């Protein structure tokens, strides 16, 4: 592990604000990697999610009461053990359903809203050596309540790190829209991270995207991250949330992941299904209608046989059919529970369930420690922290290749 910079070192003059160009581009994965890298270089990393949407309730020690925070706040705070921070000041503005209407109707004050962000930022900044902020969605999210990512970054004096999905033309087009909004709000873009790059296009993407960013904007490519399919594989717990249901049994397997590109819809005979169970990869997800009692019994029989042999059997079964019209016989439910087999019943047609699973993008959460850890391990090595920290400490607001002696803290060890 890299040695930490002594507290006497000047902290970056500008906080680091991470925002995406659109949904599902890996913004939280980049934030996790940045927090991991910064924590190796500074004693206390501050984290703020100024404007959040999907939230949960946690306990605030300083207020001694329950507070609402964005789900990413809990993930970052708990995973990195940011004990110097209080939940009360990590997620100042939450935008639930109906918030925009209240804002337009004058029930939510713009000044009070921005003051909450300002107060939370100051408290976190004073307690930390470096600040990391994570935006919500693309740069324009929050515009209808005058609190989009660029506006908040400007208010907090942050430099922006833009995250886009791999490729050249479409990625640059997305970046351009978001970059221009940063420019309109006088927010300096510290750099860009291109994510989910196809391995066979990696060198090409890195070369030409670097040239585009440098030649057109004077902005460096901070990271070019190759795609890792596992990070997009949902766990059974993700499917529970997707379908708003619970496993009938096998709760200890909730964090087992499945590659949904290899999901199998079972419409064949029992004999063919049993053959598939024995020749396909053991970790396969099967989807069938809840009325296929033969398939259910076949799955449970094979599960029991493998368990008795002590052999590996990691298949899962998703049963489809709208309740209460279609439901399992009580005897089958008892068998599933007695075997503790991973079986999920979703109140959707098989076609709809397959569609939802295949187009589903799972989000990182604190319970899925395996995927969180792999995301950090995968992303962190591809991010150029030296350039990022030089850019965010530079006195000049525009230079691309600023000499080291123009940086704050000349004894830097980054």
C-alpha cells in the first residue's frame, strides 16, 4: 500500500466531483476506485452526495435520530470506514417522487436547498484532507430544481471528472453535451474516464480518445477501463429487488451471481431439461412457468442428488406466473423450503421476466461485498491518480501539461 501523505501537506485546492454522461455508465464504480486510491494517499477522505434520489434510512450519531441518505452514501461510508463523517451531512438533498412539483409550487426553497448543500460540504471539507463528491446521473440531472451537477460543482468549487461508456464517436458526443454544460457553469473538467471498453478495442479507444480530449478541450484521459462482464451480472438479491419478491428458500445464496446472457428458458420435456442440468455450467439460471410441476420436481431432485453426493450444484430456478391465478402447490413449497433450494417466484409472464432480467443493470450496494471489492480492484489500477491530483491542485485553470513546480505542495509524493 502506498504511504499516506502527512497531514501537513496542502490538500487539493479543489474537490473532485464525479458525474456520468448518462445512466448505467459505471459512475459509482469510478467513485469507489477514486475513494480507494485517495484513501491510500490521504488520511481522511471526505465524501458527499449533494443531490440523491434512491435513498434509505440510517442512524445519525450526532443527531441521535434516523436520517435519509442516498444509497451510495451508505455504500461508500461503510466500505471505506469513513468514521470521521456523520451521515447527517453526507446527503443534504434527497429528491423523492413529488419533490419537483413541490419545488415549482414554492413549497421547497431554492435558497434553503443550496444552503443545505453548502453547510454539508463545509462540515465534510473541514473534517477531511481531500473531498470526493458523487453526482446524480448526467450533468443536467437536477436542473428542474436548480441543483444540477454543474451548478453544485460550481458552488462547491469542484473540478469535474466525467465518466462515459466505451467507444469513440458516441462516447465523445455524450461527453460533449456534458462538457458544454460544465463550461456554461464555469466548472473545470479535470479529466475523463472511459468505462466498459471492449478489450479488442482498448488500445484504439485509449489512443484516439486521448487525442480528441487533448486537442479539443485540453483535458486528459484519466482512465480507460476495459469491460469486466462479472460486474454486470446480477445476484439473486438483485432479482429480488427487481421483481419486488423474496426467494422461497436458499436465502444464504442471495449474493450468488449469474451471467444473464446464459439464462435458459425451459420449454422442453423433463428429460431434455435434466440433460441440460448435467451438461451446462453448474451456475446456470433456469426460467420456466410455475405450472411446470415436472420441471420443478426435476430441478429439486437433481439438487437433492448433488447435495447428497457433496457435488457442486449452483443452478437457480425462476418460476413465472401472475399470482394468485398461478401459484405453487403447498407441497412443492414445502419441498423447496426443506431442501433450501434457490427458487424465486415472480409475478410476471415468462416473456416479461426474461426481458426484465436481460435488460437489467444491477447497482452496487453494501451487501454485495464480492462485486464491490471486484469493482475497486478492477477500476483502481486504470486510473491515473498522479494526473488527477496534479490537475486538481494546479493554480492555472486551463493548462493541460502543467509543470510539477506549479502545483500546490511542491513536496508532493503522488
